[in-house]
């Protein structure tokens, strides 16, 4: 318990011992309002308060004095002092009386009294008798939510009502926070959750009056709820209509943004230490999961999701180096997601788009190097925003993944130093691949297969590629070229590992392939190495491949982009209004062609040939058909592919931080090429600047290129024709002067994304030389 919390709690016990709770029927022996209580002087009360705090003794709900709520005192009119909680009838009665008198001060006073008292608020707006509702009642079933919403609508038109709510909330929430943290209020009475349900229905929570103090305190109190309680809130809110869930999301987002832009953060004062931002993110997480559950969810996952590809020896060595906490096996456990039994990857279509949960203001101030340390090492004492990955954009999350990869590489170097101290062993601190251009598949396959069998941890070392017979030190450029060349070979239709769809422009696993599983494992390793070494690959898979890599199974909906013709046919079957059995003449036996074009029959069910497809069983037929195409028929190939991928990424936080579409972005980069953004961020060297005439001519020329020419330029300069995560504005490119006017072509260092550009004498010569360079460039060292 920190000092401020302990101080508040002791003061609360002290007031209870000296002033009481104001309840005439109080039976708490530690309260001055109890008829059996013996009065204490202030010194003795202070000593007793400290002891009660240490023992977590019972605390009463205090009736709030008029002055504490900052409202006008009543004259001789009805004060409704006998109203201890709200029902809709009570609200109507008080409103009628106030309207008749033309004075709403009585209502203001009751609002202040009820909303500042946890017990009173807990009993309010019940469908049944408040004293008869038990802990077993389903959350929200006893609450009249519509009545709560009508109550807030009426208050909006009454002057001073919002002030009364703000003041009451400021008084209520610290006590609720203490009750939850130290007195286990929810475990004692699950109806305690009704307090938060009622308070979150206030449509003005995002207003300036609440943002300053009341809403931050409400978030801090809500963040103290146990996981089971937060899960119950998720399930309740998931049943709300979209506008209500959207409003709660926007409320927490506004608090995060307001707090972030109102403060200055630095290395000494991190946003991770801002209690308001942290509490708001934890509350936003509840809404995030409500959005997932309330949308379209597919909780079915791959039974072989937990492939074990990491040796126990590797873990023990990390333990010897004191790194067992940094490299504990498996992804970070999300307790709320585990309680709910749902993950972000399970969502097909959430109520609220994923993009709406990203807070750009927060992303601007998060220091991912420190946040990564909190996530991996200090999770018990420090908050990491990687535990709420939905608020982070893909660029920020990629920074976290980058730190994770680099630290793993450093760790492998430490292991190398450790082994190097043993006589006779001189292991390399890097993953070195020496390949021949004309035998690149064979060389890479043999080398990587040996590594995966003998010491798979070497795959987590930094990659260095050497082409036999060529000069050049790999500073990143040769690795990029290696990936490009090996993928060109692997996806060559003549090899037959993958099939290509001319309509979708996508590759799919060839179920009739004669290639060995080792070949598919190699492809998986290559994809993993690309992520691990921060390289972008020119691969064209449907999204279902990335979903399956993340542990999901392919379903009917995945056919939409992987097999659109089949999807359309099956969708027509599902939507058909006629006699399915008579008109379609389908059975649970399907046919497809093998590698040689011969038909192959497959029974989706036992004796499927004799089972006709009807209106009643057509959904089952569609599901089994999709499962066969996406899972069963390519099971051997995909298992090997996934095994290779996990050899490199099994311990990475990638599967926890990223959704499938974001994993595709990590591997393939962005297809959107914004050269205007690149122009704004490029750096110049050797005497060039943005005002140099040759540079002005260069950008005019580049912007005039067609899409294919722009891709060739990007390939020439960076080694890939895709933009990195975040777009071309995130690409660190350098344009350096390479001598005065000459007939030399522009050259590049793809390792450093550097373009070496001679100062040509005319724009026409620049265009001609640049086009020739990007069109015919291939291989290392072209001049």
C-alpha cells in the first residue's frame, strides 16, 4: 500500500471512529454511529484507526453532509430525506414535486446523497426489491438499464445537476477504490458491480467537468475490479447496441488523449507512470473485449497450435545467464482474455473497428525501449502498454518487436561467448549462409535443415549472407537479395510447391505437391527470418495463411479471398431458396484434380457418396468443404511450413501483439507507395540539399514515373519494392552526391537505403541514366 492510499484509508477509519457513518441502525462495532460504541478521544481514535487499517476492519458507507456536496440548502420544502436510493418511480415523484415548486434543489440534494454513497447506488434502479437481490443474480438482470438512461436524460436539462454528479463522484470513487483494493467489496457482494454499470451510463462523462478529476478517479476505481468482475462487465456491455459501446470507448479515449496532451513526458517521467492513462487503458480494455464479443467471433482454433519447437536445453542456458524471465516460453498471458475465452484474433468483425481503439497521441509519447523492458521483466511492478496492444499502432508495436529481436540476437552472442570459453569450440555469433546463385534453394535448404536439427537456437542469431564467388559484406543488402532470389525460386510454378490464381494474384499450397516437407519448412523459416531480421518479402498469400500461422483454422469466410470462385458457389448454395436436394444433386463427396490433372474423390463424411446435400444439412456441407480445402487437404504442407516459421518466432511476442493483417504487413510491407511522404523524410549528404537543382529535378522525375517504374526505383535503392511498416514516410533513405556530371549511372547501397547520385547537367540526362540503372540492375556491385 502506498503512503497516499494508506493515509486516506486511516483518515476514513478516523472519521468513522469520531463522527460515525450517520446511519442510526449501524451495527459496526468500530463506528461511532453504533449504539454499542464507546466514545474515544482523538488521540485514542487515531491509534485505533491505524490498527483497523492494518487489519482491514469493516468500513461503513458514510452519509454525506450537505456542505460536502456543494449544493444549495433547502428551505421549508420537502427535502425527501427518506429517499435512500433511486427507482424510476422515486425520480418521477421528486421531479413532479420540483416542477410544481419551480425549484430543483431537492432533486439535486438527493442526487448528491445517493451518488456519493456506494450502498445507495448499488440498490438504485433495480427491477426488483433492492434488499431481496442476491449475489447469484445475473449481472444486469436486476438493473433497469433503460430507467438509468432515462434518468440521465432528464438530468441534462436541470441546472446544477451535473455539478452535483461531479461532486458526488469525486467523493464516492476514492472510497470505492479502497473498498475494492483492501476490503474485497466485489467478492463480498457481486452487486457492487452495479455501481460502475450505472455510472458508465452517464453520457456526459467525457465533458470537461468530469475529465479533470471525476473520470480519472472513476477509472482508477474500475481498474481495481478483479478479473472476474471485469469479464462480467465485458459480457454485459457486449450485448449493448453499438452507440452505447461506442460512447464508452470514446469516453476512455478522450481521457487518455486529454491527459497525454496536458502533460509532458521524458525519460524520467514516463507515460507508463501516469496513473490516469494507465487506469483509462485498463478500462478501455474492457470495452475492447466487449466490442469483440458483441461482433462476429470465431473461437475455433487449430488443435496443433502449440507446436513445440524450442529445446529445453536452450531454456536452461538462458536460465544460467539470468535471462529466464526475459525469455520465458510462450506469449504473455492476458488474464481478461483468458477469463473470457476470447482473443483479438478470434474476431471476424468487431462491433467497433480495431483502428478506433488506437490512440495516436499515446503512441507519440510511448518509449518502446523502456516499455519493452517493463513488458518482459518488470510486469509485476511496472505497467506496459504492450499488455493493451489494441491502443498501439502497428509502427509502435513493430518497434517493440524490433527490440525483442535485437535483444535475442545479443543474447545469442552472449551464449556464443559462453561456449567460446570451452576449449575446442569456436561457434559463430551470427547465422551465416553461404549460397550459390544457381543453387540457392539446395544450398539454403541443406544449411538451414542442418541448423534446425543440430542447434535451432542459431536461427535466432543475426543473419549474414554470402554469395559464393562475389565480393560484398552483408550489412543488410545481401540478406534482402537472398530473400528475393529464394522466393522467386520457391514460388516458381514449375516447381509445383504452390499454385497461383491469375484472378486473385495469390499463391496457395499445392495439395498434390511431390516436394518434401523440408522444402515447406524452409519457406516457413524464410518468413520467420524475414521478420526477425526486419526484411520485407515479396510474397502473395491470402489472409487465411496468416490466420493459420497465428493458430486459427481456415473457415468458409476465408474462402472469400483465397478461393473466391468456390466461395461464390457455396454462398449461392446457402442462399438458394428452392429444393436443394432435387435441384443441386450434391452429395457429401467432392472431387478435385491432382498434380497431373486427374480427378480425385474425397468423402467429407463417412460414406459421403450416399448422403445428399439438403436444405437442412447444407451449412454442414459448406463448413466441411471449406475445412477440407483450407485445412485437411494441405495439412502436411502447412504443418511443415508452420513448424519452420515457429522455429524462429516461437518465443516472440508477435502472436500476442499483432493481428493477422498486421503480420502480413510485417512480412510483406505496405503496397501503398506514398513518394510524397518519402520526399519529406529523405536525408541528403555530400553537398546535396532539398534546394539543390539536381534534387528538385530528381523528385520531379520520380513523381512522373508510373507505378511499375516507382517499384523498380524502390527495389534498386532499398532491395524491395514494398514500403516498410508505417509507409514510405518511415523509410530512412539517403541521397548522396557521387561526383560531378558524368556518364556514370546512379548506384545504391541497399544495406543503408542510400542512393549515390552524380550531379547530372540536365533533367533529361538524369531521367535517362536513372531509368537505365533501375531497369537493368541486378546482383551485387553493379556500377
